[in-house]
C-alpha cells in the first residue's frame, strides 16, 4: 500500500482504533498515554514483521506526524501485543476499506453526512472489508451499510449488536459471503464479495449443496462439478452443466454425434451420413432398391441391413438395421447374438457359410 496505506480521510488514527477493536476488550496497556511515538514504532515494526501494509522506512515518521491522540495510541499499542499477522492484515484492509466506503457514502449524500462517525463506526465494527466491493456497489447499497456505521460512530446504537452490511437475501450488488445470501440465482463474487452473475463454480459455493455456474451466469443446483463426481453414476461418466451424462455435446464424441439419451452415436439425421446413406436407429445405412445391392445384408425398406453374421445384442433395438438379431445356430444351439436375414425361395441364397433354416440364414 506504500507510505499512504490509508487515504487522507482515514490515516493512522483509524488504523490504531481498528487494531484495538480486533483484540479482546478489557486488557490493560503498559504504554504511557500520549506515547504515540512508541506506538508508531511498534506498529510499523509489526507491519514489517508481518509484511502487511506500509513496510517502508518512512512508516513510523508518517504515523507520528498523523497521530495526536494519546488514548488512540494507548489502545492501539495494547492491541498490537496480541494481534496476529492475519488480524493485523485484516485491520489494515479495513482501514483502507472504511476510508473508501465512507468517502463514497459522503459523495452519495445530498445533505450533511457525518464522515467521522462513519469512519469511527466502520473501524470499530468492520464487515468483510473487501475494498473491491466499494466500486462494485451503487449508492443505494452503500447507504444501508454506511448509515449503520454512522449510528455506531455517534453512539446511538446502545448495546444492540448489529452487523452492518448484512440482512435479508440480496439483489445484485449486495454484500455476501456465499451465494446462499443472494437472490435470483446470483453468485457471490469472490473478487468483490457482492451478489453478481457468477463467473466460476467458486462463486456458487454453498455450505449446504453443490451449485453449478452456467454460461448465462446463473447458479443452479448441481449433481456434479467435475467428471470424477460421475465415476459411479448410472447416468453417465461425464459431468456437464452440473449433471452426470453420457455426453454433453458432439465435442465429447469425436467422429460421432451426441444423443441426449443414448450418448455417442453414429448419426442423428441423414446429413450426418455419406451421400449414398441414410440415418436410421442412429446408424448410417447404405441406401438400396434391391437386396442384390447389399452384399451379405438385405434391402429393408430403402436401406441395407447389417451383413449377416454381424455381432449384436438379441435384446437390443435396431442394431441390424431392420434385420433380425438371433442367438441360435442352424443346429439349434445357443450362440452369441448375430444379425441374420430372411431366406425364402424367391430371395437370393444365404451368404457363404450360412444355412437357411426356418426362413433364416443361420450360422452353422
């Protein structure tokens, strides 16, 4: 943040108050009241140790030039003794945040606005302190939080505990910690801590259920977020748009087409096949006028069936393109399923290696 890690509207005085607020109340201080020089030295040394905020050599001098309140220095020094680096970092973030928030709140008000009370209340009762949230919100969203801080700063809130910036489910621009605090399928932006159309699955994180960020920026309930979540799913091994599926698009089916129900298939319509073929039962079949055009298959309606002997599942559908799938041989023995074709006296004879029995070309 440099030597001016807070703006002219909020300098070391408010950071000192913030440091005091982030520690357990009631501790006594062994720093002499009015010893701001000592506090500034300690604060800047701690900042450098934690690599937080202003770590320059000019930090202490700038602090001493700004701080004049012995009470603030005493409280801040007391806080430094027990403040972790993480909490110090938050206090510094809140100093910059409160400055920006109250400055914007002041510019939003048409009448008088108690900026000092806003700063005092914000420093003592900070919220998420995400600086990026200030620019992400309009005056309407800023006002509800800043007015809460003014109430604190003017000591009008009494002993009532209030968390400024929180409340009912928010519309776009409202502060949030997770998407469960947002309305209208909005996500909670990890960048701005505000309700916004989601940019990633992280913006849709919820402590209760999994939600998926759609391409339209909406958080929708999800059964999965990645393919690994679908390894044991009967719906399919791929996670697409929050659901386990066999395929989500043609991109999941190199050289084939994606069927919502059947997964990757050879074709969905005639144009997916060669010019001399048509699509039937999601497979491409050669067009025909007569069985003589179909080799080991037969002409079924207007296309050739699968060649006799093609492996198939007798319980399946359309695998033989109109021909029958059987699992019995010419010797009436049960065998693996294969495609057959009819063999009446007017038909061409069965292909080599097949025997015509009960009007079917059967394997020996």
